[in-house]
C-alpha cells in the first residue's frame, strides 16, 4: 500500500528569505537615494544656467533690433515670479515702453529652480552697456 499526502512540498518564502531580500533592498536604497538627490540638484543648476542664457540671448536680440537703447551701463532686475522689471528705478535708463518690451519677451522664461537654505531664487539680474552688450546674467536669491 502506498501512502499519499505527506510528500507535499511547501510553497512560498521563509521568513529569513524575506528578511534577506529586504536587507538587500535597504542597502541599495541607501546607496541610490543620495545619488538621485545630487542629480536633481545638478539638473536645477543646469536649468537655471540655460534660463540665464535664454535671458541673455533675448536681451541681445532686443538691443540688436534697437527696441532697447541705453546710454549708460544699465542694471536690470527681472522678477520671473511676478513677470516684472524691478530695476532700474531711474526711468532715464529705460523708458516704460522698453520695460514693457523686456517684460513681454521674458515672460515665458521660467523662474529659477535653485533654492539655497531658505533663500529662493526668483530674479534674473543683468547689465546692458551702451554698445548693446550684456554682462553675465545671474540669479538673485530672496527670502
């Protein structure tokens, strides 16, 4: 007579196998997560550099087309969040029409992505000289 029933194999994972898999996954996560945050920060820096280059090319185009003319070095601050030119305060440097042109041309440029501590970047700063050249465009941080 042949006995049936006790020769069944157990299906599934043991507790020790599950613990080992979770430990391996935790080790991989500890290695990968800092790398992902560094990649994310680097992408924000690159996005801001590209936006600064776009601002520079746009303003160069406006000066080449003589839509903007200045007689002295003119520092301009463009707040990308509100879409307004906040500087120059002196209307002798840029008239209202030129400010509106700058605001219209730069409105599609995204706000800066970087954040350092509690300081949030929201303003692009550049200087236009009388020859129509643009100094380095930078990002300004405000709390």
